[in-house]
C-alpha cells in the first residue's frame, strides 16, 4: 500500500507540473466532504487548460480495518471536464479513467484484488467566493475487477474455499460533494 500511495502522489505532482506550463489561469485543490463521512480521504487537483476545459487528478484512500469489517482501498483517477461556461462555474460533463487496489469484506466474505476502468460523470459547480467553490458530481462507470474471495465460515473438517474471479462491473462510480480552493 505504501508504494501505491507514492505512485499516486507522484502522478498528481507530474500532472501539476505539466499543467503549469499549459495554462496560467486556475488551479484548484479539492476535498470531498461526502466521502469524509465514510472515513475515506478523497482529495484531488484541477488544472484549467482551456476556456471551457480542465483536467482532474484524484485519489481515494480508506485505511479502515477492524475485527469485523475491512474497507481498505487505494484508487487513483485522472480525467477531463468540459464546462458549459467556464471552469469551476456551472454544469460540466466529465470522463475519467481509474485504477487501484482493494481489500474489503466482513467476518464471512473477504475480497482482495485490483480494478481498472473508466466512467462518465455530470456535475455542477457553484462559486462561493473569489477563491472557494462547491462542486457536486455523480458518475457511472465500467470496471474490470480481478480478485480473490474467501469464505471464512467453512467448517474445520473441510478445506477453506478460495475463489479467484475476473469480471466486468457496471455501476455508480462517483458521488461527490467537494469544496475547492482556487489558486
């Protein structure tokens, strides 16, 4: 997990360095308030590259692991947003690609693996002041998952069952209400 976090941070810095040469208008750092309620840290950066176009780089990290519940994951997303009026104001359409690792489960079932995929989103941004904005976004995605499943309720007299699977999953992939600080 530590190596994956370093990769995500390096990718965010590289995106930021590339965008600083492309445009000198707006940069935004974003924190998602909705995911913080679930114990997930979701932070991102937006880079304006045109009058109605911005690039987004985001990361999701959840370290929760208890005796009965495990929701550890590290996911990185990179995407593009097409704004109706100007970046950080009004409606926008987004497209993004994501990848990461997960380790989720409860006392009975446990899934551990990785995912890659892409999705589309729609959102709206409100300017709260000269430097602060509020953004709401919802998205739908298609993901390829490769994981191992363990069933921990196997009797002691039998062998433990471990299933390996590969599958495509279509479903909601983004639900965000975030605050951005604009530079």
